[in-house]
C-alpha cells in the first residue's frame, strides 16, 4: 500500500501530516537538522504523482502560514523547488506554488520573482 492509496488522502494530509511536520519543525533546535528535514521533504515535490507534489506544497504552505518569518530561514533552500512547481503540469500544484510565492512576498514585503528564474 502506498501513501497515495490511503482513502481520503488529502484529509490525512490536512489532519495529520501538516500538524506532524509543523510539530517536528517546532521542536528541532538545530538549523542543520531543520535544513535536512526540509530538504528531504522538498524532494517529494519531484514525485511523479501530482498528489504527492500537491500534498508537499500544502504542507509547505501551512509552514509559511504558521511559522511565518521563522520559516524564511530556509527560504533559499525552498525557492528552487517552488520555482519548478510554478510550471507544473498539474494546475492545482501550480496554483498552490503561486499561493506560496504570494505568502513569501507578503512576509518579506519584497518581490521574489528574480529568484524564481
């Protein structure tokens, strides 16, 4: 059984995965460990299944919403992945990537378009 075959996959992401990843990030007091966790999670955005890419973006979006400025610490690691997903073949994935860019720009007060090329 794969994760995507779980009934109500996006309900699972919303109710379990988002809070779990947030809690893990909140409890890690080591920047190196936090970067490793974030990177391993971001690698899921390269999965062939759009649902996995979308779920990953939904978690990232949740982290930006809840951690706000604290999540900007790993923004440089995150931008290349977001940039790729702005041109995803799946419209939902692309829309979620755009929402994340908007959130980042609202948090920083600056455009990040030059970094997304």
